[in-house]
C-alpha cells in the first residue's frame, strides 16, 4: 500500500529554504508558483518549519515636538466633533497623495524580506526619478479621484500651492456632483499658533474664500448627506 508524500516533507522544506536564501523578497504567491507547492503549504513551511517572519522594510517620517502637539490638537478636536455631531463621521473626507515611480515602487508594504531575524537593510531610491503624483479623497460615502498633478500634455508637475489648490478646486466641484448639491459647511480643526509658510498662507486664503479643506492632508468637511432637510 502506497502513501502520498506529505507536502511539508524534507524535500519541500529544503526547496523553500533555498528559494528564500536566493530571493528573500519574493512573495509567497510567486514562490508557490515556482516551486509547485500550494501557497498555504509554503506559508506553513516558512512560519512553522523554518521559523521565519515577513519583515516589512518601512520608511519613516521624521517628527518634531511641534508635530506631536499638532496631532494631539487635531485628535482632541476630532473626538469633540464626534461627540457633538451624530453624523459627523459621514461628513469627513480623508485625503492623501502618492508618488508612482516608473521604477515600480509606491507602497512600502510591498517591501517584504523573509528571514528568521530582522534584516539590517534600507531601501535606497534616487532623489530625482520620473514619477506621477495622484491625489485621492475617500469617506464612508465613497471615493473621489484620483486627480493627477500634471499639465495639459500629461507631464507630471511639482506639487506647489497653486497646483494643490487646483486639485482642491476639482475635488470640491466633484464633491458637489457626488452629493447632489452645493456644500454649505466648513469644518476646520484648530492648529497651534505659528508663522505659516507662504504656501500654507496661500491655501488658507483659498479656503477662507469658499473652498472647504483644512490642509495638511488630514480631513475636509463635506455637505451633509444624511437625508435630513438641507
């Protein structure tokens, strides 16, 4: 009577080990396809037999004490709004931009290095590389965007105060169409008093003249869409 060879046999464990040593950044899916072993089996071999973990190579932003104060101030304001307004969370739009490099890197979560110990490694990237910059806003109601920072010919442009305001204007118009009526209310969180940069001052004047956006890629108030009479 013959028995099927177990998937987590010494031969497959050795094959996975050699594969990881040769290409530690390869995904479980690709490694599974190359070795002819199921993804779940490869994952179990990595975790249980080889005692390895998927370490993510992260990129960190330097923070100052002023940054920490700004974050605490914003969080206190946000919690107060949640307590005072029942539908506040539905009126919040979160936004951010991302640089899509022609080298193929955009999301640091894709930098995975399988090993039994944390690798002493950083990701190096050239300072001046060709890239495309996209801006997106999302909320409980849906997603608006992406909007691209580029000229009429499609060439990517550096993000400046004027170009950022242009994207905010396009978002504001799209938000009106998205909600079916014009926005009527502006929400801004209080920031610590400091001398604003020229770009920040320019965007602040733009906001004060009718565009609802608090700047700094945090949140924007939006029209109420809870079904109540406007």
